């Protein structure tokens, strides 16, 4: 997990502590204080089964993340993204890929929903 907020660097430690408290047997995870694009680039090809994106909601950034992830996620793996409907209007970034789905749930704020891509 990439967790980087220059205004709140302690958030990465809080997320790490929370995940450690869950005792997720059989799940490998780690929290990295870095931006998502850097962390994605460091992953070996076809090494990921599930990715959840919820960082920079700018179209160009999300497009870069999705393109970078295509070689990193195993066939059958999932890429999910948060806030794809509403103000952010990111469902079109997910729709560029086959086997994608965009779900618009009732929103509690100006953005919401879930984008899903199953990698082939």
C-alpha cells in the first residue's frame, strides 16, 4: 500500500498499525511512504492480485496509474478505484479497458462509486 500525504506523513504509520491489528493470516501487505506511481513501478510484472486506488483523483494521474498497473496485475486480478462518479467523473478512465465496470452508489458527498477492471 502506498500512503503518502506530505501534509500528514503520520497517516502512513496509522494505516500500518491498523492493518497490523487486523491479523490478516495469508494476506501479504505493507505500507510504503511513497506516491502510488513510484510504488507501482517497483512491483514485478504479474505480481499483484488486487489493487485499490484512492489517491490523486485527477484524470491524467488515474490514467497513468491504470496504464502502469496493466502489466503488474496477474490475469484474473482486480483493479478497483474509488470516487469514479460525480465530481471526479473517472468512470471513463476505467471504461478504456476491457472487462471494466463502473458502479454508481448513492453518494454521501460530491463523488463516489467504484470502478473495477478484471485484468486479462
